[in-house]
C-alpha cells in the first residue's frame, strides 16, 4: 500500500498537482520502510515547486527525529547546503561524525 501511495504521488507530481502529492506522502507512516523516501520526495516538492525552504528542511529534520543516525544527519547537512545554509550544514555533519567517527 505504501509503495502505491508513493507511486500515486509521483503521478500527481507529473500532473503538477503538488498539493495532492504532499497529501498522499503525508499518509506514509513513520514505521514504513518507505518513510524516508516519502519525506525526501515531499522535501523536493517544497523546495522546487513551492520554494519553501523551511518546509524543505523540516522534512529532513523529521527524518533525523525519527532516525537519529549518521546517514540522516548527512542528509540533513546536504539539505542545508542545498539552500545555502552552511552553518547549519556543518552542525549536522558534526553530529553525524560524533555518531560514526
């Protein structure tokens, strides 16, 4: 079911129906293995189509909150770099290093 939600959201994106895509992606439960992918797709919608940097980074902060792993912190750091926030990126990268030197 979750894979269907993600696929449906991608179809909505192709139709430029970004609100519908975000609503669908919000239905992916945190326990799902597809949650990370859903958050990243949603983040891309926020940044690319809505130009909402705050919502974009929130998707990645939510990933870190759910799974505070080095990988999650690296993804968060990359997200901050993408929006030209190097100080926040460095902090995220440092946290990743503390978890996995």
